[in-house]
C-alpha cells in the first residue's frame, strides 16, 4: 500500500532514478550523430583524451555522456551491437554503485561495458566478477574489442594459472574472473613472504554479474585457505559405524528446517554401549570423537547423494544448491566432508586447518565502489541495502514482456505431479513447442529423464553430472521440439534464442568439418550465414507455437531462483509461457507450508491425478518462500556478525603484514617490537597499583634476551625505582640487537628479520584461527546461561587476539636474539669458503642454504609432563591450555 502511494505521489526512488537516467540518455542520443561522423582514428584518440581530462581535474560524472556515446559507437563498429536507451540507463546505475536489475536477454554483458570503460579510464583497475570461468573468458573475449579499440587492456584470472600471468592480469585496466578467484588471491596476497609475490593492486571498482547468486547465495559459505592437520582419519570410519546403528526417534531427533540432529539420552547411552566408553559425551577427553559421531549422523540423515553432493572418480563433490553446478575444490568444514566420505566408502581425507579465511560479504565491502547486475534482485533489496549498502534499480525492458505466467498446479503426491509434468512435455513436444524443464536436484532431473525415455521423447539433461556442454545445451534449448531438463537453471549467462543459436551451430559444424586452417575463417562465415537463415525460419514457426514453454517441477526456497527459471522465456518481446507443478509432498510445502493448504486440499476431496489452482494457494506458497528467505537472511546476518568480529582482527594483522613487506627499514620496525616487549614486561611486573615482582621480571627478560640483564633491576622493588633503571636496560638491549644485526649483515640481516617476523605472525594467526573455530563452535551454549553468545564471542575473541599478538611480539623479540650465522669454518670447512653462510633459525630449518651441507650440532630435546588441553595453562595466564599456549596444538 505504501509503495503504491509513493508511486502515485512521484516519491518512489526507483522511478525518480529512472527519470534522471532517461534525461541523461537523451543527452547521449544528441551526441550520436557527431560521434558517428568520427573516423576510426579520431574515435580511437578519444580514449587517451578522456584519460587526460580526468588527470586535469574533470570527474567521471562530467565525462559520462561523452564516454557512453563513444562506447556505443565503438561497440557498433567492433562487435556489431548498439546499446539501447534502457542499456544506457543500466550503465548509469552501475556507474553510481548500484545494482541494475534487467530481465534475461536484455544484454547485461553489453551494459557493463559502459561503466567499465568510464571507471577504467582512471587507471586504478576495474574488476568484473562472473559466476564461472567460462563466462569470465567469454565476456572478456566478446567485449574485448571495445576495450582494445579505446586503448584499454583486458586480463582474465582463472584457477591454476601461472603466477606471472596472474600478476599481468591484475595490472590490466580491466580484469575478469570469478568471485572465488578474486577472494582467494586476496587471501594468498596476505600470506606472501615478499612484495614481488603480491598480485592484487587494490580494490577500486567492481561489477558483480549475477550479483544475487554471488552476494546472497554463495555468501553463506566463507572462503577458506587451509592446510592438512595431523588428524586421525580412522576416527571418521569408527564414527560412521556407530552412526549406522542409530535409529531416528529412539536415538536422535531430526530437524529438517534447521538442518540439524540432536542426540537423545537413549542415543548417547547407545553410543557409549557400542564403543564401551562410559561418559563419551560428558568427558572432555572424548569430545572430538563425540563431535565426529554427530557429524557422521548428519551425513547420513541430512545429506543425500545426487542432491547435496555427487560421487565422482572416488571423490565427494559438493553440488551448489542454487546453480546446480559442482563446486570443485570446495569441502564441507568441521569434519562433515570426512563424515560423508566415510559414509560413501571413498578415501577419507585429512581434516584441514584454516590458514586464512574471509566471507564474501567482507571481501566485497572492501571495494571503494561496488555495483552489480542481475535479472532477479528486487526480492532481496533489503539484504543488499543492509549488508552492502547497495540500492537496487529495476530497469524496464526494451520491448514489453508478453510471457504468460500460469498459476501453479498442485497435486496430492509427487508421483501424480511427475506424471502430469511428463504429459505436458509430451503434448508440447508433439506440437513442436520447445520445453525447458527446471528441477531443484540431480535426483529429480534424472527421474524426469527416466520418464521421458520411457515415452521415447528425445531430450537433453543438464545438471552437475553433465555440465561440460552447459552453454551449448542451453543455447539450443529454443529449437523446435527441443526438450531440455536443467537443475536450477544452470547455464545462466547464455541466452536461449527461439529457433536455435546460429553462432553455436556454426562453431559445432566447423569442429566436425575440420577445414584447412587457412580457409577456416571463410568456412565459418559461410556456415554462420547458412545457420542464420535456418534459425530465422525456425524462429518464426516457434513463435507461432507460443514460444518457449517453462515447466518448473518444484518451487525453490528462494523466489529469485523461480524467477530466474521463468525469465528464460519471453526475452526481448518473444512469446512464452510458464507453469510450476507442485505436490503436497514437496519439501517446501511439507516443511514450511501452512496447515491451511493441507486442510483446503482435504476439503476439496481431490481424486488421484487431479490438480488444484487457486490464488489463495499461490499466496500461501509465496508466504512459505518468504519465510525461508527470511530464515536464510538471518543465517547470513549471523555469519556476518561473527565474521565482523574476526574481520577487525584480520584487518589489523593484514595491515601489519603489508607494513612489514613494504617497510624499507625493517630493523627499526623489529626494534619497535622489542622495545614494546620490554615495556610490557616492566608494566606487568611493576604495576602502578599492586605488588611488584622484580624476580619474575628478571627471569622473563633473561628468557627472551639472554643472561646479563639482571643487574639493571638489582635492588629495584617499586615502579619509581624501575623508571630510573629502564633507560639503561633498554640501551643495553638495543646495543645487543644492533650487534646482532651487524653480525648478520645489513642487507641479509634485514631480509632475515623480515622473514622471521612474517613467519611468526603467520604462525600465530593460524593458531588463532583454530582457537576462534573452537570458540565459535561452543559459544552458542552461553545462551543457556542467559548470555548473548555474540557479545560473549566478541569479549572472548578480543582476549584471544590480544594474547596472540602478545605471544607473537615476544616470539619475534626472542627469535631476533637467537638467530645465528654458521660459517663453513665453524663447521670444519676451509677458510677460503667463509663467505658462504647459513642463517640458522631457532624454530628449525634455515633461511638460506647456498649448497647442501651436513647437519649442525643438534640441540637436546627437552621433555616435560604433558599438559591436558583443558588444564590451566602453565604460562600463568589463568586460561585453559587449549585457549592459550596450546592453541593449534
């Protein structure tokens, strides 16, 4: 009601923005005759001219009309496409750092070129993010001629590429790649040990294609770089055997809505009986095994093969629930992936330890200006605004939409529903009408396929198991009589053209003909002309039949995914239709549908095979979807709230790393660390209020800096006397440090100290991440004690971080004094080889080994009583050992 009132009064922000954009588009159109009259050379020179004007103080906003007019003209001359007025409007929204919602087939890839060029002129780099490597390469290659014409360089990043190529791709004016590649490069840059290994050069401007898929759907999973831990994989096999013997209702309760399982008292007793381990779930010593049993139970109860994951070549590959694609290289965390491996009988991999992590929310919020484009963003406008500060602008279609969206047909059972779907497909196929069938899982797509095979209906299946020819299958889904079954509409980014796609057909024919390379271009042009004519004729016949028919076999949890499926039909004014087929047994209606739906269906007394269509039912289904969307939004908000705590710590650590990498006077930096450690020790043991402890202060100084410093604190037993001795103490420590640096050599010593401080910081951060994982795992239990888990997490994590940084500083100070030079002479070598030196590090290994050498004298290994993970830490901090010095061990 309020939205309608705003529109009537002219206060709707979307309408006001579109009015402003239309006026600007008219201004650009007035420049078109003048721009079209320019020669190619004159048009090329506009790129460098725009750069000069920016350098001389003009703003990008001032240049927008001219740049957009030039880009439109260059596009016409290079790739044969002219931007429509609505595309100019979409480009303006992208330039302003907003999300442009444009329907499927409206040419979002071309729209991006306008904002990309305008923002690339500054030379700070523009990142264009796509949902997969194929689209990154395709878009860079397809739009590349526009950029090259104006003197802009283009790079593409992808998995497993050479480091030098990756470096060059980021130095280009425009860089295309996937969200995970950009995010992982950021994490890898913050693990680098030298400036020369850094690839990214800042975060200036970014356009995210399919922004809802990347910033909403994928944002539930953080990016993690991990290394193998020394975990015992046999425990997963044992846990799996136990989980197989447990029964629902008796031993555990299943909550499908929350995707969780809870052990009952009987179940706990059963596990203890099977393993002959009393107090399995109450004794902290067995907590790891108890946790693995719960994860094994989740693997069996909540995760289905060919729905949540597939088994391929002896590997468990996760299926993206929103796109239906395989997530190669991704693993479930917290031991869940190992539990699924044990369940499926494949080789169980070691559980990984986190080395670096960041959420997509916090990565993309680093960009000075962020923009996005998609066909479906309006339903998530609130989340985009709250999390990313992004406004959604809905741009109208170039030609009016005439697709017919039919009401949902609801059946009693899944079997009846699929029978009705098969009947509908058969009827449409017989008439020659192309059909696209959308499913929510691999299992359902294969079920449809079996039904179609039984009826001898030729079809293509596109899911995570058959994704290699994704773009080609989707591109030809508009042929007469074509039947395509796709999971969650994989293949977004490739348009379905009625009558078929001539470019894809020509490419396929060229591959099979395998012509002489010298005549390849000529043959391709001939084939393209032939298929264009063929597809044009077929297109007219398909339009007469009503265009592409969309059949949805189930409503997705998110309305956007349904809209994406529907949006494949009716592009650019084409005819089309859509209908969703549902059953009362579908997960969405079963778990989230109201009892009113069930009651209504029962009152109608429907017979087998009958369906019902009613506005009330459609409304109830939309309400159920909204419930799930809100639940997922809360999950993402909670993930972000917890990651924001770590993000502040991450920013502090990464800023420190950057300073260390770029600091030309690393010796001064290390001295500041040492000076700070001395201050901390003196403040701790000579507090302003409380009793001084000179003995422990002397012991700590000796442990870190070596013997001989005790005399500075002789007879000192209060803070006032200590202040009088502090300068002398620091002077001696500084003298020792400078002599050590002189011994190491100025240049070599600086490099060594830089390596040493980075190694110590990275090691401390890795252990801190492990401690934070453990803290996060159990913090929810604080709610039982009427405490806010998030506030408790903030408080505890702050203490953990302070403790970690204190240990890192002390380790750096200690290692700086312990590192030593071993020459060949010291090892019995000849004096002539004295210049070949090895720096022996206290934590093992060496910083430089010019040639193979024998081992130096080994240090004795000191053994003491083993400290339990839950015992008080022997360092005296008052914390448990696992949350202090034992973190990560």
